[in-house]
């Protein structure tokens, strides 16, 4: 399977997806490094996908 992040607005509207990652660990490491850039690009939250299966989310990117 390939791991990806789905990008969303705060209302759940999908706005795009990340590149594909070979492992969950790679995907989670990447989001930890890229969340600031995603926020600046207008992404409010993300969902982690394993192929077509949602693993978790939505996960907000802004500090609470």
C-alpha cells in the first residue's frame, strides 16, 4: 500500500493530497516537517490514508 495525506479546509473540504510514502513512519515524519508550509498554503487539517483506507484524522495543523 501507499501512504498519503489528504489535505482539507476546516469544514472537511478536500483540497489535495501529498506525495506517496512507502511507510506510515515516513508519512508521519514528513507531516511533522511540512505542517508549517501546509498551514501557509491554506491547509487546515489532514487525514492519513493507507491506500483507500483512512487511518486517522482529521488532524488539525494549527496550534490549539
